[in-house]
């Protein structure tokens, strides 16, 4: 299980992506900035998962699943919950990845 203390803070994520893996499931948390029609920027936290052994850049887009959250500490916690739920619901995929 991925715990809250396993994932670095929102302040870290403001500057850098965070990558990790858990029993065959790789993941990345990254800040995405979107401009609205008034040219106002809004930040979101995007979580992406895919099976090992590839890193994000070398994994195929078809093998990835992503979800977007608010760029807040609460959104970070929701992303961690989603990562854990995704692991549990896709266990056969991760097991095929060798774990």
C-alpha cells in the first residue's frame, strides 16, 4: 500500500514530478497547468499509472491510465487513494508485470 508519507509534499510537486512503483505498478504525480479562456492559469495534479518495467517516457500511451485532482494537499491525498484503489482493482495486470 502506498502511504501518505511515501509521496512528497505539494511544495515538492510544484517544482518536480514524483515517480514511484508498487508491486509491478509504476506511477507518476505531476503538476499540469491549464489556461482558461481568460488566459488565467490553474494548476492540477495528474496521477498516471502503467505496468512495469518501462519508465514513463518509454511506456506506451495505451498502457497508461491517468486521473486529475486538485493541486492541493487534499488532492494529493485523493491521488494516493486512487493509486491504491487502482492497484487493488488491477492486481492481475501488476502480477503479470512480475510481482
